[in-house]
């Protein structure tokens, strides 16, 4: 199992930033990783004259259960993307999700809008609005304030450097 | 938790150019919608289903996915930069794993008083340094769960090879 990387970001008196990182064993519960980061943050900070501005842990996910293409198509380009905008219908908070290398064959005819009737588009909308339920637990997309995304309001093709 | 955890996907197009996107996620009890602490099987299942849905809409390939857990530093004391703080002045540590592999760790803006005069060596007996070395070599006990530092392959760190002050460009790198 791959190790988990813990990242500590520091900023000095001139505003320069640098990231200190080390790895910890894989397979830990997220709650244990969170508790570890809280303890380790003080220990690492006590060694540094800079300000600790953030700490995070990166856990590699296993996508081997997914059926994914292994070769990019002739027309794929990271500049071409689909900007998906969703919101929480009650709180009115929005979230954005961009898909690099979007294939515009999924657009409605003569439009830069994704075709809502397209099966693949509908599948993506369902996952983003309803999440995925596994063993009684539903994992859902949320806004930066933690409100669930329950309404996809826009899906438009864009061209932008990532 | 202080901020939302998120999934980062990395993509690659036909020219091997790469891009990433990210999505904040949380877990809930399906029956009543109550928030539930995240577990890796649930996060992984969601990431896999979403990856498959996205794959049908893109021309590029999905190279990998990472779950990022955002920690809380609000309880860290003394967390200000001193006037002389410089992230290019690093504490360079080298550790050895149980299998004898070397692992490097660089602490930015190492506090000058932790460095022994004229030698450039970091005083391993200083309280802050000893606590750091204990964390790296022995781990942190979370009340029954011992979390230990490892190399990239998951081999535990076991001993300190050296601890020295060095200078280098900060060169901020990828953080996920």
C-alpha cells in the first residue's frame, strides 16, 4: 500500500513559501491522519522560524475498479474543458468543476453547451447531484463551505489553460 | 474539520500535457443524511464511479486520483514568522529506513539557535529537534494507533543519519 504524504506549507518574513513534507504509512483512517497532522504540525513548527500556513495529507486512490481508457484520443487537449457549475439549492452556494480534455462531441448541436440528453452527460450530472451510495454511506460533492451540491445549473465548453 | 477535503484528478492529453481538477467531497449516512466521518472505501468508491463517468466525456486519460485531507492548524502555538525567517535556510535531515534506504526531509527556515555554532550541524539534543527526531523515528501514538514516518514504499524510518543546516532555493512545488 502506498504511503500517505503529509504536506506542511511555510511562509517566511518576505512572503516566500516552501513546503516541508514527509510520508506516513498507508491504510490509515482519515480521522487518524487528521489527528496525526494536528500533533505533527506543532512539532514541525517548533523547528522553523517561518509561519505555518497550512497542512494537508495526500492519499492515493485506487481507480483499478474503473473502466478507463488508457490512450488519449487524437483530439484531446487539456486546454479544452467543460466547466460544470453546481449549487446548493437552499443555501444558494455554488461549486465549480472543470473537466480538462473535454470532448465537444458531447455538446448539443451548434452550441457550446453540453447536451443534457446525452447519456454520458446525464450520468455525470446524476453523480454530481446525488453522489454515490456504498454500504449505506453516500459520498457527495460539496461547496467550499460544505453544502451539498444538489443542482447542476450550467455545463459549458470552455478554452482555458489549466 | 476546518476546510473541506477534496479529490484531485490528474489528466493527460495526446501531447502528454497534464492538467488537474478537484472536487470537494463529504460523506453522509444515506438513510437520514447526517454527516458521517469519511472512510477511504467510501471515498474511493465515489472517486472510481466519478472517474468512469468523466472518462466517457473526455478525450484525455485520467492518470491518477488523490484524496486530500485538510488539517487544522488553529491550535498551533507561536505560529508567526520571525523577522529573520528565510525558507531558503533549511534544516536538512537524512533518515535511514529499517531496510537501510535513505530518506531526505528539509525543514524550511530552520531556527538558527538550533544550529551548533561554526559546524552547521543541528543540535539533536535541543528539545524541539529531539521531539522532531522522535516523531520521525518512533512515530506519534494516537491513543492506541501508532503512526510512523516511512519512505515512499511504506518502510518505517528507523534512525537519523545526519542533521545539518543548508541553503537552497525555496522552489515551491506541487502540493497535492
